[in-house]
C-alpha cells in the first residue's frame, strides 16, 4: 500500500466518526482478509442438523468475524472481509447493515466491494440488477 493511501486511511481513522468503514475494490496485500464466502460455506457444510440454519449461521458468522480481528501498526484493530456474496442469500436472513455497523464501531472495517457504490448506497452486483444497501447512516470512505 502506498504512503498516500495509508495517510488517507489513518486520517479517516482519527476522525470522530461513529463507524470506520473503508470500502475498496483492490486487494490490500498488507492486511489479513477473511474470505466470508469460503468460511460460511464450510460452516454450512459442517452443520449436522438442518434446522434453524439462519440462526446458526448468524452465530457462526459472528464467531468467524470476531476471530478474524487483527492488529496493524498504523490502522490498529481492524477486520478485513471479502467474497461477501453468501451474505446476500435470502435463505440465510443475514442483516448486512448490522454487520457493517457492529464491526466498524470498535475496529476499522475494510470491505472489499466488487459492486457499485454511490453517496448513500452500495449495490451488490449492479445498480440495475443488484441488491441495494443503504449506508447513508454509516460513516465510510471509498478508496
């Protein structure tokens, strides 16, 4: 990561924002990132009992995310996530806004986002055919 980009991130982290969310589309090689799709798929595969899958996946997701919180010299405690498509599976009933909000209050949350982004919304896939997620009330930057 170049120094200018690091400085932008550090300045944002120092702000008094309630949330600290950084959306990015490129790999940030110096951060350990968790592949959510892979980890949730493994969790679903390992479920022995088929009942209450949404509740059990929600608990497992929180466990995965909490375990993935890391430390960085400049960015302090952070969580970096990628491959988020599974979180939008209707059958899993995952509240993506809750994840963004709760994991960005005490940590910096880096989200590798392949969809589109505008001032108040992110779109899983595209604006025309994707899922619209309102992020107006979540402090964030796009790098």
